[in-house]
C-alpha cells in the first residue's frame, strides 16, 4: 500500500506498507533509488537492513514467522513527485 503524507514546494513524504496481513518467510524488499535521486528512506518499521549498496537497499521482515508488516517512511526532494 502506498500513501502520500505531507507535501511542500519541492518535496513530499510518503509511506509504503508491504505485507498487509503478513509476508511469507524468506521475503525481502528491495528499494531502488536510481529513478529518484532525491529520495531518502527515513524509517523502516518491522524490517531489518540486509544490505545497502547505493542505490539499493535490501530489507527483510523482523518477524521470522511471516506475520510481520514492513512500513517504509520516505521523503522526496527535488523535481520528483510521489509515484
């Protein structure tokens, strides 16, 4: 699920939730920043960082039984807009 938060001139805040009712064991989320260089991840709830090799983040749920939900809080700046 994607939800836009605050917006301001030249920027926005967004939330991405993965897993709604849980995620499968072994599931991971890859975040690719190439298309939006002004994008920053501010917070990742329910996830741990597996790897960061710019411009990619790889996250997995913190609950190993697959009951977890990952919520990312993002901030964009520059010429981009929430997609």
